[in-house]
């Protein structure tokens, strides 16, 4: 199985432990050329039934991807809510990107 796909499956698996899902969210922030990664991170970031630690990691990973591309996706940033949005904005500001 593809490593990226395995991480996405763990992130989306609500029966996986919070630690496993959080680790997957963090690891996905290093995979820069896959739209499925961003889609999965956005999905979990906005799932209010998901633990805030995981949602925050999703926001950080999305920001990390955008920073690596040197381009913030304002459309996707606008989709974020709660702690995921706060974490993404915090990372983007720390990199002096607007």
C-alpha cells in the first residue's frame, strides 16, 4: 500500500487512536504534491467530533504545505474553522506570509 494512502486512511479512521490520527496528520504535512492529502486534512480539521489536538495538527499541516509552496491557499484557509484555523494562521504569520 502507498505510504501516503496509508496515512490518509489512518487520519480518516475514527476507530484509530487519537495519537495515531494525530501522528498521521503531522506526517501528512510533509507530503507536498498530493491534493488528496489536503482534502483529507481539511475534512478532519473541520470535523467537530474530532479531538481538538488532531484538528490543530491538521491546520498546522495544511499551513506547512502552503508555506512549502510559498503560496497560501486563501480558498482552503477560508474553509477552516476553530482550532485548525487558529493554528494555520499562527504558522502562516510566523513565516511572515499573508
